[in-house]
């Protein structure tokens, strides 16, 4: 249907961009975009990558469109196994328009040692949140993971580490989601390097952290209000 074409193309373009930049490999991870809301169309839907399909071959017609009950709206392929997790985020966070889930190496290394990222940089807090928290392990594609994600993302941060799995990053636009994903990987790398020194890792002062986070929350609320008009 033409109404979903723009969002499906957006997902495909992001797949190819992240593949070229090395953040995606083969069939790992998944990407989605909110396509409509109940306030504007009477139905909540999102476009998401298909399951176990090579990103290098991804085309617009391969993208699936689902509603929040996991009913297929458009697409012939099997949707990502993590579709329920994406739907849970969209239901919980009206400010989130785009979701990227990858297995990018530096952040995934922290997923293996169960290490959250504290407030290290102003930019980090401004776009990702007060910290990058760990979401406890649950098997991929299960209701356990969906529920764990749904409970954690209520803190309004935009980046999370999935224990023994990978990362989950949000954006109000796909461009912002890509920016946040790259920022997360930068923070993960520098944090790992700092930890290797075995010296105390400094954090930004609490008042500055709260000012930066307040700006992030203001942006989120503004976007949520716009989407609900």
C-alpha cells in the first residue's frame, strides 16, 4: 500500500547505510519505523525488517508491516523474530519513531560482562540518556525479552545494552537513531579502553547530567505531542 512505502524505503535505506558502515552483518539485528498511530489513522502499525534475510539484498517489498498485535498488514516475508520487542517499545514510548537493534562489537562486549555505561560525556546524556543500562538476559524473540524491554525503556533513555545479546537504540527520526547508535558505539569503545587502564573512570557532574537529560526529555515530550495531534 502506498501509505507505507516511504517508511519501508526508510528502513531499507537504513539497512544499507549500516551495512556499509559495518554496524550490520549478514542477517543479524533488525530495524523498524513507526508508520502510523491510533490517533491519526485509528491503527498502530510499524514497518520492520524480515527474519533471517541478507541486508545486502534487502528491497522495499521485503519489508513487513505489522500492527501492535503482530497481525500482518503488508508483506509476504516472515517478520523479524524481535517484532514483539519493537511493538512493546512503540506502545510504551510515544516519542520513539525508529528502532535499531544491532550486535555491534564494542557495546556487545559490555553486554558480555554485564557492564552499563555511566554518564561519561555531555553528548551521551543529551541524546542517549542518563546512562546506558543493561536489560537482563532473555532468549531472543520471547515474551520474556519483550517484557524485560518494556519495563526498562520507561526510564526514557534512548540506548540500552541487551545482556549477552546486543544493543537497542531509539530515535525520533531514523537519522537520529543512526546518530544515537554510532554515539553508543563510541561511548562503549572509550569506556572499554578506560576500564583497561584500571584507573578510576570520571563521570560528568550530576548537575550537568541533569541539565542535559532535561533537554532530552523536552525533545521527547515535544515529539510525542506532535505525533498525537
